[in-house]
């Protein structure tokens, strides 16, 4: 079993190392920066199922690091939550297959309300319907899942998380986000205490 664990870790690490690093990362950062920090909009993330959980995590991480963000459930969006969108927002949609019906429908609904809102997509399929609707798409490299059935989102969600982390860190650098800024948004717990210590405001 120890060897199996090592093999799982190796396969996931290899998948991370093989994420295509292209200008899409820079393009995505510029779009988010322009909409959120230039036009006072917000980042709205969305995904279905496991991808939705990753999208929610990305939203909370962005919010704590100076880029206001919120998760929008694609199904709830069809029942009124689409109203969270405002004209200067940016939508980050996540789908490994790029064929998730609810996400494709979300973009269509968004276009009916605010067609000018740009769409960034994280997907494993550059030829997918979702990628075709994106202003910018970031490819995961479409790694094989470590799930023994090859079905359960495992490696793919690891990759989505890593890509989200990269976008967060790039935005932090672009806006000059400091420990003092962090402390103002994350007051509680160990991280709040540590950020205040680093910023000299403990």
C-alpha cells in the first residue's frame, strides 16, 4: 500500500508539472485585474459538482487576498441567483470536460443579462463548447484521473486547484498585496495573528 500511495503522489505531481504554461495565465490575470481593480467589479466563479467545490475555494482565496470574489452555483443561477452579476464583473467557469450543461447554460444566461462580462474558462478540452465561449481559456493538460476507475475527479481537481492558486498569487503580485492588507481581511485565527505580526500591527 505504501508503494501505491507513492505512485498516486507521483502521478499527481507529474500532472502538475505538465500543466501547459501559456500566455493564457497572463491574459486571465489582466482580465481579472481590469474588471475588478480597474472597474470595481468582482470575480464570479462557477462550476458543477467537484469542479464547483474548487471554484468556491478559488473565490474565497481571491477574496482573502484583495480581489473581491464570489461563487455562483450554476443551477441556482437559473432560479434567481444570476442576479448577483453586475455589469463590470468577470466570470471564471471551471469544467474538466468543457461540456458541462449547467455551465454552458450559465454563460448563455449571462450573455442575455450582461453580454459584455468577459469569461475565463479552466478546462481540459480546448475544442469544447465551453472553450469556444471563452474570452480566455486555461488548459489543465487533461491528465488521467488517479481514480482506479478513471472516472472520479481526482487528478483533474488537483490541477484546477493549482491553476487557481497560480492566478491568485499572480494577482497578489500585480496589486502589491501586503501582509497588512491580508490582516485587514483575515482577522481571526492563526493566519490573522501571523499576518498582523508580519505587518507589525500585532
